[in-house]
C-alpha cells in the first residue's frame, strides 16, 4: 500500500495496518485465462488479472431465513462496508493496470471486457469510475471463513473454544475453515491443514 497518499495514511491511522506482519502483502494479483468472476461471463477468450484484498476488515453475516426456516441461509458478504477495504482494492486494481500496461502485454490484449473497465483504464485516478467498476465486479475468492469463529473460553463472542468444542455443548467439535475468526493473509488451504493437525492432537490427547 502506498501510505504516502494522505487518504491511505488517514485510513491506516484509523484502522491500523491490516497486514499480519511487516513482510505480509495487502493484496494478491491472481491471473486466470477466463472469467474468474462469477458476476461476469464472456464467450470469447480472455485474460483476467484478479485483484484480491487479503485481509478485509468488513464482516459479512449468515442468518436464517425468518420466513422459511427450511430455505437456504441468507448470506451477506457485506463487501466494502469498511472504507479501508475499498481503498486497498482501488490500489490493487491500479497496480494490476500498471502491470498489464507494459509493452510485453500489448500484442496479447485487445480490448477491455466491459465499459466500466474501459472507463477505469482511461482514467484510473477517477475514484467514482473506479468504485463503480469495483462494486459491479467484486465476488468472493472462494475462501469464506468465520461463521463458527474460535475465541477464548471466557469470551463473550465466538462459537468454539480453543479445543474446538462448541461453547456450552459436550461431544461436538467444529474442525474446518469456519473457526478462523478472520481470513488469513493467504489462501486458506494450508491453514485448514494446520487446524486439522492441531485438532487431531487434541482429540488424541483427550482419548488417551
């Protein structure tokens, strides 16, 4: 993140640095050869350089459908509820545009896939155009977590205790990505392996 920009510096003063460590990135640029984004599908061949905010502050929710308890749960990702997430995504998109603007890409890229993207390419410093593109194009990156967040035993929030047992219940543990209170600054697969290994050790120790 370019903290020399006053707007970014002000957000970092308010929220703190969202990265978990001094060498952890704020964004990921993920290249694909088709439409990674479920919001947009295009028939012709395309290249997508996806921008990912690795440690979002915004919190979504999963609730029951009050009108029909047997229906699918209601999922609200609540993207960009926190201004810091939006600013990080702006800088991520600008970084992606800088990358594909180098001469090496020009023989492969012909035209943007949407008018919103074309407007951003024309003037990437226009936050109004940028925000319209971001909000229309954003989807999940297939790493949702946190619906059964782990917390301290005496905490007033969370679903599971540090031994993976559900608070207030006996004989029930949750061992998957849902116990992560926040998305790690990485893909979640390795973290799930660590969770599973730790849970296995705890279960074996209590059974012996």
